[in-house]
C-alpha cells in the first residue's frame, strides 16, 4: 500500500501512463484540503436518457413501496440536454414503460414519422433503394429537448439534478469497491495554480453508483479497464462511429414534418462504413448528419469535410440552399452492438446506457435501449438498497430483456461490412429479409478503430473543396453554432500520456490524423519559432465527442472532464 | 447594513442568438438563460463586503417571469441570504425596473444598492442611474473598485471612464453599478446549491409595490446586422484611395 502511494506521487511519464492504464485515481494528491463529502443512496453520473430514466425509475419504485431513497444526478453540461446530440428517430418503447402518460405530460414528442426513404448516393445521382427500416410508430424528435423534459420529470419526483458539475474521479475504498465520485476542483488556472475563485471538488458517495456518461464515458472506461469488464462480458472490443450533425431551418414549402431519409454510399467510399440521415422535425427544422465509422483506413480522411461534401449533393443541396443553420455538433456513438457489451456490474455499482453500449446499429437507434438499461439498473439498485440483493441481477435482467433479444438479432449486420460496402449490403439484405439473426455464428469485429489507420505513406491525401458559405462552411463558423465555450484559464482537459508521441509518431507516421478527424479543430500542427511543426491543443473548442480518445493511433490522447458547465450548448440537437 | 443587489435573467453569453422570423425580437424559447454577467459581479461585490464585516445581509432581487426564481437560486447559492422575486411577465424597460427597485428600497431600506452596469441583452446602461435619480441617492457607476468606510458611512468608488479612472466618494446610502474589472465572481459550489434550496425567496407583485407598468417604448422591429461582405485584396495604395473615395465614400 505504501509503495503504491509513492508511485502515485511520482512524476515520471511511464508511471503516469501505467497509472492511467490501471485506472488508479490520484485521490491523495489532487486536493490537500479535505473535500466536503455528501452521501446519497444512489449517485448517477450523467444526466442523459439512461441516467435520468434510472433516476425516475428509482423514485417510482420508492413510491410504489412507500420508502424513500436519495438520488443525485451530476451532469457536466451547463444544463440538462446541453451535451445531448442524436439524429433522432425515437422509438417510444422504453418511454411507454417508464412514463406511459408521456403525451399528457407534454413530452416534446409530436412529429410522427410520415415517410421513410433510403437512397444510395453516387457523386451525382441518388438511387432509391428498398427501405430496410421500419419506423412505423416512431417519432422525429430533438433528443436534447426530450432529455431536458426528462430532467424536469426527474426533479418533479424528487431527484436532485446538478448540471454544471463534472465527475472527475472515481472514489474507492480499501477493498477497491467503488464508493462514489468526486467532482472537479473549480478555479484552477492554466498553469495549475489556484485562482481567487478556487473551490475544491465535492465527494458524492453513493451506496450504489451508476455511470451513464454516454459513449466512451471517461470514468466508465476507467472502470471497464480496472475490473476487466470487457472480457467478462461478451468479449469483443467496442467499435465506434463519429456523427456530425446540423439542424437547419428551411423554407416552409420544402419542409415535410416526419419525413425520414437515410443514405449510403457517397461521399464515403466502399471501404468506409457510414451513411447519412435527414429528418424533418417541427417548426421548419431539419436535422441532417453524416455518421462515419471510426475504423477508416486513410489518415487523410476528414469526417467534417465529408459532411460538407454530403450537403453539396444534388439530392440534398436544394433543401438547404435558402435555409439557416441553427446548431452544429458532433458525438461518437457505439457500433459494437451485441458482441461488445461489457459485463456492466462492478463492486459498488453498474454502467448503463451508451457507456456500456446498447445501440442497435442496423436500426441506428440507441435511445430506447439506453433508457431501458437505466430502468433495469434502477430496479436492481432498488433491490440492493431495499432488499439486500445483488447488482448482478442487472446483468441477469439485461439478458432476459428485449434489449438482449433486439441486439442479438441485429448482431451480424455491422461486422459484415468488414468485407466492403457491397458484400456488407448483400449480407445485410440476407439478414434483414431471411435470416433475422437466426444463425449459429456471430461475426467478429475487425481491428480496434485506433489500430485500423494505415500509415500516411500508404495512402493518398484527399482534396476537399473550399466551403461556399451557403451549404458548406469552415470549422470555426460551424463551431460558433454549437454554443461551445470553456473557461480558457484552466488546465487543458485533453491529456497526452506521452507528450512526445504527436511529433514522433502521429505526425511523421500518420500525418497528424487528429487534425482531421476532430470536428472542432482542437488539434492543430503549427510551426514554432524554429519552423518545426508542433501539436497545439485548442481545448476550448472541444465538443466532448471523444473521437480523439477513440481514434488516436497510439491511444496517447486521454479525454478527461474539463471544469463543469463548459462544452457545447445544444438545445435542439 | 443591508445590501440589495438587483439581478437580471438574460440569454446566456455563450449562446448564439437568432432573430425571430417575425422580427419582433430575439428567439428565447429553448435557449439557455443565465444571470447577467455584470449582475454576477455586483452580487460578488456585495458578498465580499458582507464577508469583510461591513454588511449584515445581502438580499438579491429580480423582476420578471416565474423562471427568474432559477436565477435567484443561483444567487442564493453564491451566498445571498434572501431573495425577492417581483412577478412581472412581459417586457420590462429600465424606467419601470427603476421604479420597482425604488419601491423595494423603501420596503427593505438597504444601505447600498448594487447593480450590474448594463444587461447583455438590451445593453441599456440606464437602470442604475435612473433608480439613483428617483431615490435622490448618490451614484457611482462603472465601478472598478469599491472601498467602504463604516465610520464615515461613505463609499470610495473608482470609476472606469473614457479618459481613465475617476475616484468618487459617495455618502451612503448610494447606488453602485459594476464594471467588468471589479472582481471575479465565485462559483456556486454543490453544497451551497443544496443549502440554497432552503433559503427563502419572497414573491411580490407590482400591485403590492404600487408600481404601474407603463411602457413608454415600443419595439418596432428587430433585425440582424447586414451580412459582412468578403474582403478584397488590393494591389496598390492608389487603388485603396480610389475605393475609399468612390465606393466607401469615407474620404
């Protein structure tokens, strides 16, 4: 134990690297003054659909059983919904179970899907294809708005929701059980010194701790590594995609509420998995986005520019031409599906929602499964606190729920695309119309996303056209529309495990891919006084999408939480 | 001595605003709202004065619709002792606000009224000055430094003016409006936010305060500034002079 403390304090790079790899916290050294400690029955990290559904379900169970439990939700966004971004065609299956009277309670769900189209795009044409989706009974919504409503419902039931507070550290007891989290110290300057406004973080200790941080949650990843949860679960690594989205306000005569469009093909090539979506919401608003799988090969690939290309396509451009962009944003999502589900229970709590990974890839929907996983975890947690049972019941209930059945049926679609676009589409069609997952085999994923990047010398740079300012824009213009802000005078939240790797590996070997896949231009290689290119990290731009944490070839970039309240300000995404 | 701080709920400074399509104003539905940054500075100054022992109580007041209560709770979480919410839906202009503040001052009798110099939504910069006029109190606006003297019952205020800094000595009670460099507002910590839930927020109406909302102003139209045209790279000074004279008409 004594030796461990010594190594915690050491400043050598290797020790820091191994510390972070093993998920140890630097609890003893991150704040000298004793932090205030507040106890709850349940602490939930993340105020998204999964976290809030868990909170609501807990309070419902309390009412049904005439007991009370204290439930606290911490959310790093400045308000609930600020960091929520999704397509979104919403399947109300979980909501119907959670809040059956959601219509009377004025949930912001009103636009039913009215038409559902699927196109294969080439550079100049759009070929209608048979539609693989069945969106009858689903709604086109803004998940950010819906989450805000869910937050209000949670507060009405007595859940304490605290936006503007980022969970920075996981707290452990001597037996390595999770006993809670600690929020960020606030008011630390860029050089690490305490400013006048310094406030130490607060420890929130829960008898049960649920992590609902969304895809690639920073603390969830630490917990998964520490307790080796991937191996204990379905076994495969998680695979990801990056979604870049804009909400436009278009001409009334071009707007058809409930219209749903998906495309495959252009601008992505046949080796890169991904596609676009275009959903007509209410109030003349249209959501458009491009999703690119992060196991792309070419380090010169730039998802943001590909999205700009998409909007130039003759089938898309006319809709947007006279419109205005309301908001822009980006977020990674899980594509690993069934094969990548980790064992979500650990001593002291569980992982819910996209932090574990329940997104149904062929349906491209993850909200309903995230919400259901939160509800199941809440039921388990209630059992733990009220009846003395074990959180393992969460895993058991997951395996007998419709989440499992749905993800099992959908498990072979995405891995089929490892063989290319056309074989992938052929196998998908086979699965969709004939097999429906009723086969004895389960296809495996390819390499982890960060290992899939080829060296720059093997690939050719891609020429992207300049933005026209009408349908395509440069990154700073788009970033302004995301309402992103961070206090500039704070230490950068994007940590390099080894500060020399960008100039020694990323730049020479891979041509600095982070300067291309980051949708916020956080990473830039600029010449210093000697004419050498050095990595500059503009952390203030960060959209909290986590693409860098996923795609960095040497996994050298670690995304950690900045001061709470910073980040994007999504309201209609 | 009691200090009263007036705070306003405005569109958050980081939000990219849009004009409503009917040109009647700025779109505020589904937009993040926060406490006006200058009001945060005003509250911070009041809290600093209280912490130095020169004041006994800080009361935060706000006028507006029901959601103002959220902003007042943030104020309570920062450290204010009590809050008053004057329920007033609809547009409020500086003269009305000043009249309400005068009525509140007559009820609460504070020794100091601190406001932000202006709100970031309308940029009026009028309320502080108007309420000082109505109360016939001395005013120190654009304050970048405030020092209180308890014995002499006065405040020495450094003001940021166009020419530099001006130092005034005001007899209390007085009105002070705060400028950016006065202080750095503190964070509302989680324990304080929790404690703030139990602090009282008194609700008052305009009828109780005997103030009539009479709008002398009518907003006719709100439009966005014209889109900035692309820049042009010129080849010579002569071309520049020619363009300045014949295109821009500035020389």
